[in-house]
C-alpha cells in the first residue's frame, strides 16, 4: 500500500485515467487492496492536483496539506477494508476487449513480440482496446454529469442554509459525486463555494470527489461487477466522511 501511495503521488493521472490503470493492475494480479489504494489516492495526491489546489486557494498551504493528508489516510483505510473483508465473488466482469486480451491484461501474442516496431503496434492495439471499451462509459458519465452542471448548484447551496457540519459535509460530498469534476480542476469550483460552506465540507468535496463520481462509476462498470462497484462506492463515501468529520472535530479545520 505504501508503494501504491508513492505511485499515486508520482503519476500525474486524473480520476478518469486512474480507472483503466486500476483495472489493468487487477488483471495483472496486483492484490485488490493495493490496486484500490492506488486508484483512490492517485487522483487526490498527484503533482498536478497539488499544484492546481495550491493555485485555486491562493497558496493556502493548509488546504493543500489537508487534502494530501486526508486523501492518503482515506485511501489507505479503504484499501485496508478490502484487505480485511475481501469480496467473496469475482470482481472483474467480461468486456469487449476480452477477445483481444488475455486475463492478465496483455495481448495473447505478447510473448512473440521482440522488435520495436512490433512493440509500438502492440501499444497502439492495446490503446484502441481500452479506448473503445472505456470511452463510451466516460462519454455517458460526462453527459449525465454535464446536465447537473448546467442546472447549477443552487439546490445544494439552498440545502446548506442552516445546516450543521455533518449535513454540510454530506451535501458537498454529494455535490462532488454528481458534478463529476476533473480532479485537476475541481479545486477551482471548491474555492468558489468557500463563502457558502465551512472548510470541513470543502475538504470533503476535495477528498471524495476525485475518488468516486458518476463518470467513474460508469467507467468501472465496463470491467467490474455491480456488487464490487457498490461496495467500493459505499466504502469510499463512509471512510471519507468519517475521516473529514473526525479531523474537523479534532480542530484540524
């Protein structure tokens, strides 16, 4: 899991890109808790997200460090949940690329490829398979999320009126899931809501949003069972909510 956290920090992948990487890791035999830790940590703590958060909040180091720290803590706990209570059924489901790729995620004739030209061709074929299998779910998820973005956030901000810290965190996490913003730019939207919501709720938006949203769930459905996706979504929501709420209760925000 520490290796997964380090990889998540080093690789500048957004939440959309982390899903195909996560699926490939599982196919290649990486333990599920480790792969889950990488998928949930990478979109929150990678360098691009850190820089965008720093810029969006005007160099506020507290927000940057808070997002990184709570993101790492949440990702590790989510991974541990799947380590202590592993899924009883198969998590991977069949996909359109199954006829092209073996169970480990590589093409069946990969052993016979030795030259640079053949490797480039394999890379292109692999990219095509991923694009056509995952791309349609990304488009559908983005379309649904864009509808809510066009409708605006008035419903969420109006619900915030008179709400306590618990409800505020819940509202912001729900907003992050529905709006499905890219993790490299969501901090800008979060910054615009700082006058309506407390800092703890803003942090819930920044930590949970990159891990799970509409388009991520749609993309996960391309290669994983519904039972696993449901467990991952519920676990991520509960863990992120608990971590953010407990940290705010300790005076961290």
